[in-house]
C-alpha cells in the first residue's frame, strides 16, 4: 500500500484528469501553465514506468517547448490551436531528434532526419512530444508483448497482469494511465482498436 506522500497533490490530480481539449483550453486561457502541466505528466510517466508504455521519454525537450508556450502566452502572442498539448507517439512513427526503434533492437539507434507528416502537423499545431510509445516489435502482432531487451512487455494500466492488446498498446496504456492526454498509434489489423 502506498503512503499518502506518494500520492499526487490535488493540483496534480486535477491536471491528470484533464482531457486533451480541456488541457488545451486551460493552457490557452492561462489557468494552467504548459510547463507545470508537462512536469506533472513527466512525473506520472516516471511513476508509471513499470507499465513499459514508453520506450523514450523526451523530458528536457518537452519541458523547453512547454516553457516557450508559456512565454508566448505571457507576451500576448497568438497561440496555435494545440499549444502545449503533450502527446505520445508510437515508436514506429518518425519524430526528428528521437529514435524510431519500432520496438526492435535492430533499430535502437535509428534517428530519422524528418518528422512523419502526422507528427509534423501536430507539432505545427503546437503539440509537444512527451515520449515515444512502446509497441509490439515491428508492429507485427496484436498483444504489445515485446520480447526485446530494452522495450519489454506493455502492461495494462488497469490490471498489470494483463496486456493492453494491439500493436499500439503502448500509446493506449500511456493515455489510459494519464501519462499523456492524447497519442498517435497506427492501425492495420486492430492495432489501435483492440486496446480501445
């Protein structure tokens, strides 16, 4: 049983309960600092590391981007529609500056030169990548049971003895565990629909 001081503060609990739409609105109106929100979610990611929902945590870059959103709002500059929204991206979708491992050791050191179009659109709209989400190795399976030494099996946040299913299970588990309010997955044969 966890001690009371292991529990998030009320302010952090309120932040963790925000939907993506609510978070964007609160950041835009100034009732929530993007950097404060990002710190809360990064702390949640660290606290929930045992789920293996993330392969890469983009902490420093995400915090810097969130601080820039706060500075722009404070300066009265117009914010893009998703300004400050933390997202996770399935790790078979390219995001420049972060490895795209596809959950396999063979690609562990692959750093793409460009963002995938879906990622670029989200970044252009102001979203911030909090991390890259774990997946079934090479997205070739429907369980998110990953046998690679660095990624591990994704666990279901509601029952860690179970799996989230799908190859996009890391994205689904990260959103369900309130590590991020939104995320990108891929779906060919139920990879996103099975966890949903």
